[in-house]
């Protein structure tokens, strides 16, 4: 059984800075690197490194084709359904990374905007055979909706990471078995200011009213809140010294899908997701910092105790 990731593939341009600039401020950097990125690609690589057979469904340009395809291959991601666009360049992101591990990101979607419903129809066979489909919002909403619809028609478990956040219609939300917003995204989707566990619980219930099967709201270094129709849990984050928080959410979603792929329930899957995200932020790079299965198995025993679930409803 395999997983499918429908989403974006970018090339990331990193500049390390002592602090993030304020509006109108210029800050001198001290390092520049080019790395593969994009939320979809990050999550696919996260699963590939954890030993899951995963198919990336996306679109890239000719400009960075060899760079990106070889990176997917090195990270155990199948590229049979990565479509090469002859007319538009690959999406790019500019990332400022501060010494305290915070980041500021701007991106131009490029070929991501051209991942189409027709591409998804060509990929239906591989989606149908998936155990989990994972998608995000760096591609057209109509394409996301088509991916979720195909998956639900074939009984595939769906995880929607609503980033970057935008208003979502009921037909999208009702096809999300698990929705994984962070606090800001949950606030924007519900109109409830999410600042902690209690407000996350309230927002999660609102998301269930809007049609999602379950909500997992991430609260950064504090942890995450799971809200289902029958219960709700708080899962603490693991305690680590952050080096680079870029891609932490993508690592979390990969870890969540990893748990679901292994038949774990949602609470156990979120515990695994917390560990994967915690391991990622201790290393540089949205993809380079993603843990391999061997690292997860080595570090999991002592980190697992830090994620004991607390029932809150």
C-alpha cells in the first residue's frame, strides 16, 4: 500500500540573516543556498524518508527538472506523476532565516498554478490505490477539490493541510478526513482567535461543524489539539532546541500520514507527527532536516514519553 501527495514543488532560495527585517529595513545576510522545496514536495520527501512508498503528483518546469527529479529519487519518492511543463517555470520561494530559528517566506507558484483537474484524472489510478492522500493549498483550489473527491470516492483517507490559508467551501471541507491548520490558519478559517488549548478546542469544534471529519490544530512549540466528534486531546510538543523551523508543519503532516499509513489511530498518529516535527527543527533545511526512518526509530523511545495525550473533552 502506498501514499499519494498532491501538491506543490518549489525551488527554495535561502538567505541566513541575524534577524528578520522590519518593513522597509535592509538586513545583511551571511549565507545563501538553493534547496528543493514546496509544501507538497516537502511532505512527500518526509514520507519517503520514513520508508513509505509515496507518489508525488505535481507539476514542475524544464528549468529545474533534473535538480528536482533527482532529489525526489534520492529521497524515495516516486515521480511517475510529476508532470513536466514546457511553458512555465517551476515555482520559487525566497526564505529569510534568522539566527533564532524564525523565518519569513514569499513564494511565486509558477507551474503549481497549472496543476490541473486533468492531471488529477490522469493520476486517478494511483490515488485510488493509496491508503492516505495528503494535499495542501499551494495549488489551485479546484485541483485540491478534485484530488479529495477522487480519494473519497475510492475510500482513501484524506489529510488536508490548509496552507497557505484561504476560504474553503463545504465541498472541500467535507472531503477532509483530517484537517491540519496551525493556530493562525484555524483562526482565519473559523473567526475564532486561537491563542491556546481552549481556543483551539473551540475552533476545532467549529471546523467539525463546517464539515471536516477531525481537526488537528498545531500550536507550535506548545503542542497540538485534536478535535473529533466524540472527544478531544491535547498532545504536548517534544522539547528540543530549534535550529530551523522552516518546514516544521510539513514534517508534522508527513509524520501524521506515516502513522495513519501504519494503521495507527489519530491520537497515536499525532504523537508520531510531533516527534517527526521535533526532530526536523533541530536541523537546517525544509527537506534536508527531515528525519529518516532510522533516526525516528532511534530517537522515538525517549521522545515518545513527552507526547502523552491529555483528554480535554
